[in-house]
């Protein structure tokens, strides 16, 4: 085995890992359809997620049309409204954001950023995508099932989720639960890959503390998902039995529509515990990758090292751990022992500390930096603003006494859209504008990108800022129409019309994005290998887009962290991670040495 | 066999010996767990995730057992067998548990002989383990049949709380599925060992990785886990 001079003078073997056994596809089908290459799988995940995301977007228009102009659109029934809400929420959170961040960004970036040739178990990785696709198809099938999709709300609370009278109680709920189960099995196959690749598949010199924060975010989120999804899996299985076999896990004895049902003795609260044991970490499963990606976007486009890298890593890990002990803050209204309420309020507020550290570090990175207002940077800055906004209202809702009156109002809708809807979606866009040149070799159109950003960012505020106010004056969440309500002033209707118009405009802006995405594929400016002058490994591949196996003959060797920007005395304002320090033989020589052995 | 040895001793010795050292050793070059292959790490993490699944199942069972107001059937009567006119409580489950625990022993021996490259003994012990596992599942099927004949259903039973049948069938069924999958994998692995696939490093169909005797150990990890879980199910379901 070849030995090379390394860093401070230690001696290390060449980078290639003995476990690597790359699968070489021979036919077109195994290359691009049933592909085991993480990069192809990433693109498949992303396209599927965006396609189903468009469905969720269209549903949000329909809901807004109803809320803005109640009674005008006869094709939106009350049942339909609940079905739209449920599908919109579920798709956005799980089938769009989770799949896109972990399956899309994770698959593409992890192997490239840690200097691996592929994920560690490409076959399981491929299955992961196909199960995800199947889950999406089952979800879509529920739309066409008799009775339509379930309208139980994305939290699917029993007993009403499976009782007659709830829209979709016939088949919709069954298909929804099946789809979730498939999603979880598929995700586990992919998730094990991401975790093991980060832990065991890095290239020579890539210590954990040299990994870009993007990898840290996705890695921690995946670990969390592997521990949180089991709760949803178990809950879904039990509810499926309650619905199909007539067991009573979640069902107390009750009378429905004048009929005494054959259920009895179950615990509806049990569902809430299981659901939120998954549901709260889920918020961070979409937030942590966003944190990581934003850190890298800010650092690259501000040409400055991220401030407090170590602190950033520890904050990600601590947030991940803490988010497993806060779930019951979603259940204050369900009632609980005062001491529990106190405990969950305290843990919830403690999470604000590492989160605030991250925000300060982003701001300090920007301080005196050489900020380039590129499209990815705009989206990153937009994220910081909306995230702070949503985080602050989260501090309100974390307190039991404040939450009780605000729960189930539009205030909550505004809060979670800001913090886990708008903020992560902005990062998704920023990430796509940033890495699109690597994936396709072409730049996305800048002017369309800026248009997309400003309409989306300002529009999101136009939609969700007034919602805080609506919530404070008592407009309830999940209401098909307000009707004649004594305590809600007429002006609320004007605001609702305004919000709806803003929502439609923001929706139109997403069409601009999709158009840009497709058009740039053919018309985009050629990007070259490293258009942003970034340091991390994915920009140093020998080919763009990276070929199968990513790195050509030799794996890159890493000599430094990913944030060497504007280093005084360096000839360029960035130093790639695989550039050897002065005095150490360049990689070409190393290759020659190891080949000679 | 590929050598996973990657400990970079000369570099490792330069790191400080303190808590900081612990962190930087763990975070060091290429691998968090030195000398541990990808497959083994993957299995451990999968088992961690699976632990959460079983924990959720068992906690849910405990919750519904407390939430129901109907009386809980007495396990030592329900799980008794008539032998020669006398009712022997928990006899079947005692035998099943004994068999499953023994199979962990034979599995451990198989791993040991695997690393000594004793093809015949390894394969034979794996098949014995599989046979134990299969008879466990067989007896479970017998127990299910008996209970179904007595009128236990997922949605009700003659003696009290509905949740008794639901939780019983769901949890033992989920565990039984794990055992069955384990038996299938044991048989496939035993065949590989027997044919010498692990020595010739023939590629597996699922992972397309080269075969090695570590595969026996990884199968063993799964098997021991399934046994361990059974101990908890046994204690919480049959003894409580
Ligand atoms: C253009 C952007 C969006 C608009 C206009 C929008 C609009 C809406 C509306 C009107 C509701 C129903 C409020 C109610 O009556 O209770 C809703 C619910 C919800 N939305 Fe969005 N949304 C958007 C984006 C997102 C995104 C990106 C996410 C991702 C996290 C998301 C997650 C949810 C969830 C979880 C619910 C709750 C569903 C439920 O109550 O069961 N939304 N949204
Ligand atoms: Cu929460």
C-alpha cells in the first residue's frame, strides 16, 4: 500500500478504502432508472419530491381561495377543505421537505463532500428511492379512492381520524397509513446509508471536524430520523389495526352517530405521545439540514470562514438531542400534570440557547464580510430572517399559559409556517441554485432567480405576518369558514382576501422557478467545475457533473477544513480542502508515489 | 479478505489524552469506529433503530393495559397447557424461551468456528440455530391457534380487556416476523458458508459486497438482538 507524506509529517497510507466495491452499471436502465449511483438517486428523489410538492402547493391555493372568498367556489366543500389541509400538511412536511433534504441533498452531497465514491450500500440506497416512490404513489392513490383522501388533519388524531363522518375514513386513512409505513421503511434503508457513509466512509484527512456543516446537519438529522420515525411507524401500525381489524389501541368506548361502537378501553392520548415523539424531532429533521446548508451558503458567498465552527457543530448535535425531550409541548391543551408541563416548557425554552448561538454565528460570519448578493446568498439571508421570526413566536408558544389561548388559532399556523415551512423551503431553493451547476454543469438564470427570491420572500411575509394578528384576535385554525362570529371583526375578511392574493402570487413565482430549472438545463450558461470558488470537496471533482465513482483514479486527500476563505497571504481568496499546505508534495506527486509502491 | 485495519498509530499518538483526546480520537480520520467494517456499523445502527420500534410497541402495550377499565386476563391461566389432566402454567412459553436462548448459544459458537475457518461446523451450527428458531416460530403458531380456538381475537376475548388480544397478537407477531426473517437469513448464510462463498469472496446478491466470515457475525448480531427483545416481551407479557 502506498504511503504518503501527510500534513504535519505523519505517515499515512493512500486514501482508498478497502470496503469500496463500486457497482458498475452496464445498461441504460441500470445507469439511469434502477441506478445505484447516489447522484442519480438524489436527482430521482428531488424530482419526485418536487412533483408531489406541486400538489401540496396547489392545495394551499384552494384552501386560500376558500378562506379569502368563502362561499364563492362551490367545488370546495367543507369535507374537501379538511382533505386539502391534511394532504397539504403531510406532503409538505414528510414527502417534500424530509425527502428532499435527506434523500435529495443527502444523497448528492454526502459522498461528494466527505470524499467517498458512493454511499456504502448502493443497492439498499436504490431500494430506498423505489419505496419512497411507492409511498408517494399510494398517497396519490388515496386521492382517487372512494371517499377521497383522509381529512383528519396532518396529526391524524384518533378517535376521529378513523370514525365515519371524517372525510376519507373509508379508504383514505388506510392508504395514508400504508403510505407512511412504506415511507419509513424506505427512509430507513437510505438513512442507514447516510449515517454509515459519514461515520465510516470518509476519505483520508477528512476528520469529523473538517466536514462542511452541510454534512453535519444532514448527518444529525438522519440519526434523529432513524430514532424518531419508529414512533410514527408503531403508531401507524396500531391505527391501521384499529381501523381494519377493530382493535382498540387508541379508541375509548364511544357513541358515534347515535350508535355505540364496538371499541373500548384504548388511549387516544397514546397516539398523541407517539405522534409527537416523532413530530417534534421531525421539525428539526427538516431544520438541521437547513442550518447546515445555510452555514455553507453564507460562508461561500460572503467569502469568509464560518464564525465558531466548533460551536456550530455542537449546537447542531445538542439541538438534535434536546429535541427528543420536548414533544409534549404540542399537548398542553390535551392536559397534563403541572410538573410535566413545567418540564416540557423548560426543555423547549432551553433549545433556544443553541439555536440563538447559531443565529449569532451566522450574523457574525456576515460581519465585515465580502458579501456577494448572489441568488443562493439571498435565499440564505431570507432564511435567517424568517427563522428568527418563527423562532421568536416559538418562545411564546413554548410557555404553557401563553400557548393555551393561542393553540389552534392562526397564530400557530403562522408560527410553524415561518419556522418550518418558509424557512426550510428558502434553503431548499438556495441549495438548488447553489448546487445546480454541479449537478448539471450549467448555471441557473440569475434574473429569474432574483425575481423568484423577492416575490417568494416578501410574499411569504405578506401571507404569514397578518396571520399572527388574525390568530391573536381569535381566528381559529382548521376552519372552513368563519361565518357569523361575534368576536371576529369584519376587517379579518379583508385581511384574508389580502393573504389569499399574496398566496396566489407566491404560487405563481414557484412556476417561474420550475421554468428556470428546466430551461437552464438547456440554455444555462456553462458553469465550469467551481463557479462559486468554493473550498469543499464537491467542487473539486475532476469532472462536472461528477462521473460515476466521483473522483477518477485516486480519492482526494484532505488537508484542511472547508472554510479557508480570504486567508491572508494566500494567492486566491479560497483554498480548496484538498490543496496541500506549502511544503507538502502536491497530490499529483502523491499519486505517483503511491502508484510506484 | 480485505483488511479493515486503518488505525493510523503514529498520527493517533500525537493527539492529547484527555476528554478532548476522546473527542478527537473519535472524530479522527476516515472512520469513527476503527477496524470496524461498514456492514457491522450498519447492523448496529439498524438495531438501535429497531430497539426504538420495539420500545414503542412495549410502551404502548403498557399504556393501553393501564388505560383500559376492563380486567386484564390472568396470564398464568391463559398461557397454561393441560398436560395429563393438570394445568401447567406458562409451560409452553418456558420451553419456547429456553429454545430461543439456546439458539443464541449455538449462534455464538457458529461465529467462533467461522473465524476459525471451520466451514462444516459453522454451517452446521447455523442450521441448528435456524432449526431452533423455526421450532420457536412453530410453537408460537401452536399457541396462537390454541388461543384463537379459545376465542381470543385482536378485537376481543372471553376474559376481559380487548387490548389483551390486540397487544398479544401484534407484539408477538412482530417479534415472530423478526425470528422468521432471521431463520431465512441463517439458511441463506449457512449455504454460503457451506459452498465456501465466503472464502472465495463471491459477491452477495443483496449488497453486492464481497463475502467474508464477518457476515456470519453480522447475522449473529441480529439474532442475539431478536433473542434479547424476546426476554423483554416474555417478562412484560407473560410474567406481569
Ligand atoms: C405558499 C405557501 C403556503 C401556503 C399559502 C400555505 C397555506 C396553508 C393553509 C391555508 C393551511 C391551513 C390553515 C388552517 O385552516 O388551519 C396550511 C396548513 C398547514 N401547512 Fe401550509 N402553506 C404553505 C406552505 C407550507 C409549507 C412549505 C409547509 C411545510 C412545512 C406547510 C405545512 C403546513 C402544515 C403542517 C399545515 C397544518 C395542516 C393541519 O392543520 O393539519 N405549508 N397551510
Ligand atoms: Cu415541537
